[in-house]
C-alpha cells in the first residue's frame, strides 16, 4: 500500500529518531519503577505507623529507625530503575555512533509496550524529556516515521490520491491497529487497505495517547495543515476516521483547525468514529470513584494516589473532553465532576458514529447498559441526557465487543458507503 517506508529526511534524522525512541523506552522503565514502588512504600509505612503507634512512645525510636531503613531500601530500588533507564538511553546514543541503530518501530511488541506506557503515563513522560519533540506524526504501514515536508511526502506516498483519510488509533495503540489480522487461521483485510482499494490515501497517525486529547487535536490540526500544503497533488477531500479515543482526537482537531483558521477544515467532508466515548467511558468514571474512595483511609491512600497518576489522556475519557476549556477549570481528580461543554463542528462536516453492544439485539436492556464492554451505546452515538452531538448518521451493531469494531467487515462496508457517497457527490 502507499506509505511504505521511504527515506526520511536523511540518515542523521533517521538515527536521531531511533535514538529518541530508545531513550523514551529508558524513561518508561525509570518512571514505571518509581510509580510502582511509591504505593507499596506508602502502604508499608502506613501499616508500620499504625502498629508502632499501638506500642506508644516507647517504640518511637524503633519506628523511626525502621522507617529510615525501609526508605533506604525503596530508594535503592528507584535508583536502580533510574540507572537502568539512563543506561538504555546512553547505550543507544553510544551504539548509534558506531553503526546504524535498530529502530524500535520495527518491533510490534516493543511498539505496543511504548504505546501502553504512553497511555498510562504519557503526559509525564513528555514533561521529563530534555529535548521536547513532536508527539504526533505520520507513520508508514510498518511504523516508520514519515516527515510532513514535501520531499518526505513524495517519497512516502509514491501514488498519492486527491482524497485523503486520516486514521487515528485508540488509547494504548499504534497505527498498526489498522492493519489486517489473522484470527482462527482466517486472514482479514485491514481498514487501511480497504480504503486504499477505493482510491483513498490513508494517512496513518501515531500519537501519545497519554497527552490531553486537546493537545493531540492541536498537533493533528497543525500536521494536516502542513501535509495539505505539501501534498504531491491538489487535495480535493479530507476525511477523519478515529477508533475509540482517536474519534475524540479527530473531533478536537477539526475544532482546533477551525479556530486557527486552517484551510484544510473547508476540505473536510467526513468525520467517522468507531466505538468512541463521546460522552464518557464508564471504566474511567469507575477509576475516578475508586481512587477517591481509596484516599479516605491512610492505609489505602497510596493506592488512591497511584491511580490518580494515570495520564491526562485517560482522564479526558471520563466525560469526553476534547477542548482545553473542558478540563482546564476543574480538578482532574474531583469526584465525577463534569465540565465538558458542547462542541459543534462546521455544518459541512458530516459526522458518522458507529457503536457496538454485546447483545445480538442492539436495543436489548443488557446491551444498552453494557455497550461493547468499554463504551456504552449512548456515549458511542453521542446521545445523552445532558449532551447530544449532532450527527449525520449513527449505527449500533449488535453482538460486538469494543475490540471487534475495528476489524468487522460490516463496519468496513459501512465506512466505505459513507465515504464513497460524499466523494461521488463532490465529483458530480
């Protein structure tokens, strides 16, 4: 398919990106060690404080000595993680001076680990980077970065179409989620390949899903603006297609692009989402409730604080925040506080939402309650009591879990119908 790996800007840029990825992996090791040991130490200290407290003042010196000893043990564990993480980054930089470094994007397993790490702590990982860099970029079908400069786009897309579809993965995923997969010995075609067969050019986007949705939306809007300016042929039509969280990022990008006056928003005809929590995700609401409850008792408070360290991107899923003002005026850890407002997209952008339910009959009460086990049907279709999102079409598919929608032939056919109808109307 188009978008196969081509040369990026230079061998130097290729090497720098590979080294940065290895450094990111090292940062993840260090942060994971810190985050995991903190609640263990906190619970340990709280229990010790209670037991030594029962012994009264006579045990005060022993208590102080014990806490100092255990603090040293946990500090050693954290230092080991930090040293290991730094060694990974330093080793990558040193090795790259001698010979080309193996890029991490070639490994599906390592890419998945990075994606999950970003989903959980991606916002903090970004703050720890000494050399801030773009957290959202184009990727080839094998995961290799593609620059948004004119030369890079010509190399990365040797057969460009005037009709572009921007594909956005979900939380903790990468652009490889759009590829085909083999289940029970049967190979299935990926949605990116389906769209390319219909003469669209799919643009695979990778982003740090731990950042705020609105931050990724701003970055995506700027990237699309640059791509359209440098695209090898004149762009006639743009559509955005997001899976799960990717649907929120797509809506955020159109809002950000319109606010910034980007011309590409006037070329945008479709915005399609698959199982996106437009009105919020029950699992994130449950995590918010559990974290609040755990912080009520000293022994469980460290676990509550550990849960509250989940990323800004995850917290945005609580009520479907896609703009800065949806989250900036509230305490992100306040108990079920919904400050998300209505965001209307331009009238010429047709929004189409696909949702799934686990019951074969979409209207069955169990299906309505549980949705696809991650997103309820009302949230996936933007139809709630307090907020309703204006959409051109919605489709609720029965007998589907959240992970099924991306590779479901019925979903593929529905997406094709929506995209081809608008494209054909524009061509006539």
